[in-house]
C-alpha cells in the first residue's frame, strides 16, 4: 500500500503570509492580484521564502 503524499503548506515562511493567525496568505492584499485565480493554498505557485512583506490591506 502506497502512502498518499499531501501538498505541504509553506505559508508560515512565505513573504506573502498574513500577520493574522486566521489567514495564511495575504498575496492579494500585497500585490492587488487575486491568488485564487492563480493557485490554491495546497498547490501554491507564488510562494517566496523570506521576511513577511507589509503591504496594502485590500483583498480581491
């Protein structure tokens, strides 16, 4: 029996992470583009490791 691999959430080390514990990603608030049109949290394609960017607080 083969183990099913789950996608790894990397939100805690991403530059787009939210400062709120209730939200993992703040990509749309920082860039003004909706991440949901690009990818999901489980299959994130906008991940960049680094210090959290403080940006706009608007969302899509």
